[in-house]
């Protein structure tokens, strides 16, 4: 728990943090940047942008020039915010083990009846988050993060600004 406590503290979640990420599983692979502040996040992959202000999510698709507005389920929102993975160990019902390697700690979480039945969280010896590999619905997904840096980010950064994409068709799915 101490390892993940220190890793979570390094992501200065109250002020904001920026990082590069890649997500891979058997169905897709995606790279981009992610900015997180508390439960809010903004992801940019080049082809798509996602803003989440803690309640509403806007997803912009560059190819179709469309913005979908939705209120995501908790499980969808959780998969986008790495801080969530760092706090799962605090929930009851997860078994925790740690394997210390040369320059990293790999924390293994398992939980029956949980949204993520199995997870590996890798942090370096300085307690920087490196990757999260989780099993959900029988499939493994790996999120790798790099270049984590503190950033002071206004709350408005986590909401879609129509001036950035004035010709985009807005589809409200709420």
C-alpha cells in the first residue's frame, strides 16, 4: 500500500498533471497525451479528443468532425483516469501482492466480483507510475504512461470549447 500511496502522491491530482500514454489490447492500440486533475481529464490522440469535467464527457472525432456529448458510466470513466487505478487498492475485496524487481515495483491486485478482476500496476523505484495492465471481461488492456509532469490546469480545460471546432456537428446523447 505504501508503494501505491507514494505513486498516487506523485500525481499531484489537485493541481493537475500531464503525461503521454499508450493503450493496447487485442482490439486496438492508441497513443496520445492525457491531462488529469482530480476526477477530470482531457485526452488527445490526434484523431480524437475527450474532455471530462467530472460529470459530462465530450468526444470529438476529427474524421467525422463530430462531437458526442454523454454522461459516461463509472467503468468507462475509470478506464481513462490513471489515478483511479492507483486508488483501487484502497477498496475492500482486493488481494494485494508486490514483486520488487531491479528498478521497479509490480503490484498485483486480484478481486472476485470486481470490475477489474486482475491488475498489475508498475511503478519505478522513485514511485513514478509506469504502466497499468488490467483484465476486464476476459481481455487484457495495458496503459503505459511516460513524461509525467505537474501542471496547473484551469477547470475550463476539461470542457469542450466550440470555438476550437466551430464546424463540428454536436450530438447530445445525454
